[in-house]
């Protein structure tokens, strides 16, 4: 078996093993989904720190713990999650500044502080949005919607780009992405939403499918490109090794981290639903 086929087998086994577990925990909701999202947020923060700082300092470990704490806050009082997140962010901002004021290196301190705060927020904000969505009325439907517009976009963009791709989307960041793949992915997000509505969640409206499908078809690729930009800036191929054959957690959910807050804002401010 050559290396390419071996990697494909590893990727397939990893997906078939982890995906049912993820869906099961999200289906169970409550502490189960919060624990899943908490662990994922902590890993995302650690991957960001390792990309940008190469090591995990004591200040980075504090950020990892706080990132994992944010999704759990939704269980205690969903309506006050935003307030709790604000105080966590405020504490960590002042902590990070003070840590580098004392420990240095002073010439790099502002950049290191910025990376500490960004790393804590990068994965935790998107995954906290997933945790909050799960507590909404028909919460499972909204979580699945966030996953569908992400996964359907990614799959459709891959095939559209492979068979129709001619015009590069952003070669300086991601040489393989094309405009044909971008629009094919958007179509996939919309179609995926209508399939979800038709077979699983009839409470989704036509407007839900169109708005979330189109907006997810825009934000998802932006999330993907942003993570690619981060890795390219630091000369890293994968964000980590958490998922055999797939790389790190950030490599798998970079688009979801942008799409989940989109769905949360839509459900809250357009649909008018609250946890």
C-alpha cells in the first residue's frame, strides 16, 4: 500500500470512528455536548498557541483552561453566557499583560499578549455558539444546520473545484481553491439545508435554508482561508495531530468556527429564539 492510500485509510477510519461519537454527544445535549465542546475548545487554543509560539507557556495553559470553560458556561445560565465570557476575557487580557510585564521578553510582549488572547477566543467563541445553540428551542436542528452548511459546503466545493475549477480564488493563501469551488460549495450549503429540512427538521423554513445556506457558503470558506493564512504565516502544514490522518482540530472545524456564530446570531436576532 502506497503512502497516499495508507493516509486515505487512516483518514477514513478516523472519520468513521469519531463522527458517530460527536453526533451522539451532540444529540444527548446537556453536559455531554458541553464536555465535547469544552475539550475541543481547549485543544483549539493549544493548537493556536503551538502554531504561533511553538511552546505552551504557563500563560498559555491558563488560556487553554479558560477556552475550555466558556462552552460550559452555557449550562449554568445560557442568558448570561455573554456576561460571563466578557469577564473571562477581561481577566485574561489583564493577566496576559501582567504576565509578560513580569516575565518578558519586553520587546515581544505586546505581540505575545495579542496571540494569547486571540488563541483563547479563536476556538472557544465558535464552539460556545454551538453549545448555546444546543440549548435553543429545537436546538439539535440548529446545531445540525451549522454542521450541514459547513460540511456540505466543504464537500461540494472540493468536487466542484476538482472537476470545474479554472480560476484561482486566493492563491497566496490557498493555491488549490477556485471560484468554481467557492460557488459550488455555496450551492451545496443551500441544497444541504433543504435536504435537512425535507428529511429531518421540517420546522426549518425556506428562508432559514436560503439565508443560512448562502451566508454559510460565504463565511465558511472565509474561516477556512483564515486558518490557512495563519498556518502559512508560520510555515505550518497542519494545526496539530489530534485526529490521525486529518491533522488538528482547527484543520477540521475552521469553517464551523465562523458558521456557528452566524447561526446563533440568526436564530437569536432573526428568529427571535432564546435559550
